[in-house]
C-alpha cells in the first residue's frame, strides 16, 4: 500500500510504495503481481523492493472472488453491494521466502522446461502435445512425462511418434506416454484422433497446440484449403472444438497455443477492414510461404484470445507463446536458404529445452491459474501486435473457422 506522507517529515520513499502508474493485483490462488499501466505490462516482483508476496488468510466475511470474461480476478462485496479488482486481503500479505525449497524463481530466456517443472509432481494430469515427435514439441512432451504426467503425442508421422515414445521411455521406464495419429491437414484425421482419445475415458488438463508447418510450398489439403492455414490454424481450431467437452469436465484446464513473433509482420483483413479469407487460404498465384506462415501465427493468438473469452468462465483458460528466436528445428527444412541461416545462427539461439520453457510455464505456473488471453515470450507476459489484440477480428476468425468446418464436415459447429 502507498506510504503516508506527513507535512514536516522527510519523504521516506518506502520500498513498499508503488511508483506512479503501477497497480497491485492478485491472482486466483493469492499471488500478488504488479501492473504497469504506463508500459502496459505486468511482473511478479515489487517494482521497488523486488519482493514477491502472496495474500494471507481467507476473504473477509461477505466477500466473494470471481473471474471476469477476460480471465481477470475481481472481488464482490455483498454487504456493501460493490465490486473491485483490489483484493481486500492486500493489507495482509506475506513475503515469498526465496530460501524455501519450493520457492518461486524468476524465469527468462535461458530457463529450460525441466527447470520449470523441477520438484513438481504431474501425476494424474493428462497432457496432449501436437507435433511432439521432434523439436520443442518433443522436449515439451518429454518434460511432462518425466514428471509423471500422462502424455499423448499427437503426430502425423506414426513411426516417428512411436520412436519419440521409445526415446522418452528409455529415459524413464515408468513414463506414461503414448502416441495417437493426428494429421492436422485432414479434418477427418482430427475427428479420428479425438474419437481415439475419448475412448480412453480420461480427463484433459493441458492441451498444447504446438504443431506447425513452415515455408511449405503451396498445396491444397484434402479439405480443399491451403495447407499452412489448415495445419497451423484450422486443424487446431477443430481439435479444440471437439475436445471442448473434455476440457470443461477437467477444470481447471489450460490450452497453450504456440505462436511466433512473426505474427507482427502481417494482417488478415482487406482494405475495407473485414476479415479476408483469400489472404488466409490464397490461390497458388497469390501464395508466399513466409506470409502464409506469419498469418497463421497471427491466427494462433487471435484463436487463443477468443477461446479464453468463451471458455474461461467455465474454468478453461488459454494463452499464446513465442518459443524463441531463430530456433534450430526441423520446421525450417522446406527451404535451403533458411537451413543455411539456421545453421549459421545456431550458436546464438535457444536449445530445444529452452524453447519449450515458455510453453511449459504457461501450462503449469500456479500464478497463471484462472488467467488467460495473454501472450508470453521468455516466460514473461508481453504485448502482441495491435491486430492480435483486436477482439472483433478474433470473433470474426472464430465464426469463419466454424463456417469452413461446417461446410466440409456437414455438422453444426459448436
């Protein structure tokens, strides 16, 4: 709370006083974080003291905690009939002791997925990772499996997926991991994957939409859509729709969309400001692979935001992430020039474990419980492009995606 200042006394500049433009808030599970309205960002450490805190005790009599449509926690004072985003317990906070064995630590671009999960027991949790047979998808799946989660590798190439399962089992023979075929370029394959998953009668606590194609040559899928658009966006959209009932039965559940900073270098609207389907699924003559990829990554964030708006009231939150800059991964193999660039830049890029860290962080961080509709890079929240924050574009993309699927599957979208 702000320190009181009295006339005739020197300003103490208390470490607990917030600088101008800052606000103190709390997460659903009681962790205190700080919002900087001038720079539009948040952080866990107090901007002056650098301390981390959490609120102590139960809410006062007559108070109730709720979550708004954006996933932000607010408080209802039933006695005085008012609402506020200020936690009434903020006057009674306790410092997070950094010497405690399970104390939180600050994560950054050098953090690995295994470090984030260190000491965490994921037993009883079910995780699906698309595109998990190689790269950051594999490291993500492996990290969860080695910490006790039941992990489903959802991959197009069955042989490579089974090989990935074996590699994880070789590290820990008790790992609960399996592969189910999923080809995002086929809506029928998405249906079959979901049917196979649901036949197991298990919950779904984390869905990680990681699979993507990069710089692929122009081609149409069996559903008649440009492949980059369908694999990177529409296939994941349909997967989420078909798994929505399982996610809602498994609350609290989280969806993590792996996007990219490249989303900043494109738009998906025409000159009139309306969503342009032709830019999302262009003809061969109008196709440019890099632009198609950028647009699909913008779609990932828009989908994540709209999904969070729709499902967070039901206990399912969604966040989007950027895994890392110029990461060396098999995704680049479609163009020899990018293979050369990735090879030259490899000493300066993240490892696959570091690339998986932000995804894992968004999937498990207790301070993000009940919070979604955000974009993360290096395990820290940051602002995506203005277009990625456009709620009207996100809603229009959702409606278009439902229409495209309905036309091809012959069923009413959810």
